[in-house]
C-alpha cells in the first residue's frame, strides 16, 4: 500500500518538475556555466519546495494552502521581482572558468534561489491540489504514514528529474568555450527576465 503512495508521489514530483520554466532555465544555465554540481543543487532547491507543497496538499493543511492562494498576487509580485533580478544578474555575469570553483556559498545560493522561486509560485500549490484530487490521493489525508511516504515520493521524483537534466546537460558543457558560455548567460538572462515580466502581466488579469 505504501509503495503505491511512494510511486504515485514520485510520478507527481517528476511531472510537476519536468515542464521547462524559469527553474529549468536556471538549472540548464548553471550546469553549462558552473558545472553539474551547481545545476543539481539548483534543482534540489526546487525539489525541496515541491516536497513542502506536497506536505501541504498531502497532509490536508488547507489553512496554509488557503493563505497561499489568497496571497497569490503578492507572491507573483515578489517572484516576478526576484526573477527580473536573477535575469539581469545572469545576463551580466561572467561564466566561471572552472566548475570546481563553485562551492560553499555558491552552492548554497543556488539552492536557496530556486527554493525561494518555487515557493513564490502560487501555481505550484494549485497544481498539487488538482493532481492529488484528480488521482484520488486525498485519501492519504488523516494517515500520516501514507502522507509522509507520498511526500517522500514527490521529493524523489522531482530530484530524479533535476538529476537527469543536470547530468544530461553537463555532458555538453565541454563543447562550450568562454564565448559560448557568455552567450548562454545572455540568452538565459533574457528568458528568465521574460518570465519575471510575465508574472507582472499576470497581476493585471
């Protein structure tokens, strides 16, 4: 029974993480310019936030989800500002010459930035709530063991996607010279800033 919850949680985590958005662009860019470790840690930040939202949906913490949904305009505003900041910073940054230089604070910052970005996306909790209800997983509520296994599966599925993405993109890192990596930063910066501007536009709807 618990294995079923684990597998369903993994499928949910993987399917929510897989669509390429600002987090995916950040992960790809950091893998190419800073190495696989930075890309993977960035993905794990998003996976942690996914697991946190999985806790809210899986344990039936409706009072928290209601707060997040009612404050989604502020979350969009904060997330949009942060995306624009990251986009401009990425556009102007110079690629690291060696992946080994990305340690300590660099990896912590990569993890924290994607964790924060995922948390400020109100669509994440809505996606989890819809998928949980659609798959009939609401039955896990009230059973803390099942809900815990489900959340573990969400984290594992999301982390698996980021491992595949950072590992796959890392294979091509050696094909980019400093000039090419600089263009990766510029293109990524423009795309990430675009996501931020789109968040602002969504506020007017």
